[in-house]
């Protein structure tokens, strides 16, 4: 679930719908109250929040929660699902999906529920070789249409509050277009997500943001945009450190080390800079050793560490 404050949701939804504070407040509260909400001076009650959101054509509950369910424990199960996806444990992902469908009785009357479950289904079917990458792309576009009424991820409406599932579907589309060989389209999609996360006063859930920027920094490096990739990695390291979240840092440290070594290989950096590359990869290895969401990552980092210690050059990411 996104860490969106009610104030941010009200503010950005109002701006996206071109409503003034006076228009929004009419029949619900005083205009000055809206101003206080948006400036963080006053916290709206749940009842006021829902009424305001409904007036702007949004359901207050679905703005904050990705799924429709009466049971609060569902959030814990969604976190478990994200962790299983990170570990690439596809059998357990399928088991978790069945558990959520059966125990929480997710109604398919709600597009948010259909969208969430469809994304999981597409990922598992693609990873298990049941569908092609092209089929995965088309099915994810269908899932995106459920709530946003768009099929092209470059059309992502960045001036409204997006649900976690919507962000992750767009991210998945970027990775699948990359796998399909259309890196230019993948980069355009990542750029659109980057615009969304850079929005003024945006309060982001760290996990979708982290996932997006690991993918974005990786494809930038693979496309030869080494400095852009390094800039994003350094920015996101600071973001995560400010939040006190250490278990996601290693990917960004690894990408910086890889980019520096690649620049050396291409003659864009002095050979002496290999010491900096080794330092970043060393930090990545030790962080991943403590926080290994996916054990395969530790092996990849260890192999790259051995490679750059042999000759100071990298051959693959």
C-alpha cells in the first residue's frame, strides 16, 4: 500500500480535476478547511475524506488501498506476496495467490481486485513459460485498462494518485518490452514513471519506487547511459538512507560499480577508477549477504566481484 497522506491525495486529485478549493468545499466544509488539509495543518476525518474524494469522482477507499476487502489482515498477505515475487519463488507465488483468493474472498466485481490478481497471474505464467513475452505484454495492458482506461503505459496519468498495482504493472510492462527487444519503449515507460515519482510533494511508498528505479538504472547502464544510471543510483541511495531502509541499497551500489567498470572498459574513465568500482561492488556484496531477498543476486554480485578483481574490466552485468 502506498504511503500517501490524505492531504497529498486531496491536493493532487483536486489539481488533476481542475477544481478550486471553493468548488471542492461547497456543501462539505469551508474553503479554508481544504487549504488547511492540503497544507498539513489539519487532518481530515475518514468520513470527510471519502466525501471529498467522491465529489472529485474518486472512491476514497480505493485511492488508498489497492484491493477491496473487509479484512484488515489482507495487507500482511500483500506484503508477503511482494516478498515472494522478489524471491522469484513462482510456486509459492501461486500458492499465495490461491490463499488470498480463497481466504479473503476477493470479489471480482471490483476492477482493482481483478487487476491485482491478473498481474500476479501474468507474471507467473510468463516466468513458467506458459505464455510468450508478447502475450504477457498484451495481458498486462488489459489489466492496466481495468482502472486507468488506458492501454499504453506511456499515457500514464502522472498527475493523479496511482495505486501500487498500477505502478507495478507499468514497471512490469517496461521490463517485458526490454525482454522483447524494444529498449527504446522500455526507456520511455521508465521516464514516465520517473516523472510521476518526481512530482512535487509526492509521498511515495519506498517499495514500488525502489523496484522501478533498480530497473530504470539497470536499463540505462545497458543502453550506455552510464552517468544517468549512476546519478539515479546515488539519488535513490540517499532516499533509502533517509528512510532508514538498508535492505534495498545493494542493487544501487552494484549498479554504480558496474557502470564505473563499464566506463573504464569503454575508455570513458581512467583505469585507476577501478578501485571505486570495486568498493561499490564490495559494499553491494556485503549488504546483499545480510539482506538477500533473492539468493541468486548474491551469486551474481560475487561473480562480478571476482571478475573486476582479476583484470579491472567487466564483460557483463
